[in-house]
């Protein structure tokens, strides 16, 4: 019985991956058959240069119009099973996400797709820390120009609803006093700036922690854990405990979620996919404007 449990535990560990991999690790493991590198550049960038064997994927395919017309939401299970399978990924594949790495928004493309895989029950996934720019700066790195067309595989999602609380759950969390984290800019947070035709402000009581603070300025490298903890403490965001982060469309806040949930290990951290673009559209839901015109 003990031997069986050890084997079962080992099998489970084999399907978990470090959330971040460094360029040197990727260079040493590029040729492994169980790895699939997803290139997150534009199609033009991919044609100019990409990691050998990597497959280009369009970020727009990973976010679709949801219920009630809310844009850029998590697609459904069947859609994602098809999309992921066509990229040559099955449930045993170690997926490496390779963004450009020019800044926080680039890295948020990776963290959003990472979150999508996690929401579909796939834990064997990592992000290239620093992206393609960091990889290109490493001695011995090399690129390819030949497009790689993978053989389609079968991918079966195991949907994990806890990863994507809906608007009702967020409202209930607000009423319970759960920590809410606004990942947007200061101007958006105080209500000075809003999308065209949208109500301004933040969800009442939210704490501001702009997503771009979490990577080294002008790069795609995440700060080390000591620096991240310092940023959280300065901002007033708890390092542990239940919290829900949001932004405008669920792009920027995926990076904040990644740092809290994956790097800091706070498994009670979640992100609100609909974010303010869904929240503000319902006049029954409150928004707080902190900006006072002089």
C-alpha cells in the first residue's frame, strides 16, 4: 500500500511544473519531446525569429465575448480543448509560454494564458521569465525562422470553477469584507480615467496594486520574492488569505494573480475575469470615485 501511495504521489508531482523557468533552463531543454513552447509574439514577429520548435498562438483566440456580451472573457471548455489540442498539446505536455518580454503588458499575455490553463486543470505549465528578450541576451541562444506546424493532439480539460469567480461571487465577497485588489493604474483607480461610455471608479474598499510594479521596469523579468513582498506590504495587500484581484478586462490582473497565487503561494487568491468592464455595466453594483476635482 505504501509503495502504491508513493507511486501515486510521484505521478502527481510529474504533472506539476515551476511557474517560472529561466532562459538557461529552456535552452537546455528545448529538444525534450514532452515540451511545447507557445510563442506569444505577433505572427509577423514569429515569422522573423522564434524559438526552435515553438508554435505561434494568437492571444485574441484565448479571450472571447462572454455572457451578456462582456468582451475578452474565458472561453468555454470545448472551445479550449480544441484550441489547445490543435497546438500539439495533450494532458501530459509541459507547456512553456514565451512572450516577447518588453514589459509588464507582454508578461500579462503569458500570465493570462497561464491562468487559462490552470482554470482548465492543466498544472504542467511555466512562463519564460524575461521572455524572448531575456533569452536572446543569453550566450548560446539561437532562433529559427521555419514555422512549426504541430500534429494535433487530444486535450481534455478538467474545469476548475474556483479560478474564475463570477460577478455574483465578487459581490458576495465584497459584502463579506474580502480583500479586493485593483491592478489598474492610479488614474483608473481614483476614477479620473475610465473607458469611453463607462462608469468611473473602483470597487469600494479595493486596494491599489498596479500590475506593472511587479516586474523589473522596462523588462519582462519578475522581481525577486523579497522585493515582491516589500511591494505588497507597502501597498497594503496581504501576502496570504482570501483576495480577489481585478482590472478592466482581466488582462493586467492576471499578472497580479500569478504573483499572488503562483509566486507567493497564496492559494486563496483569485481573479475576477469580468473585471470593471462587467461590473460597471450593471448600475446596481457600486463604484467608488476617489478623485476630487480641484
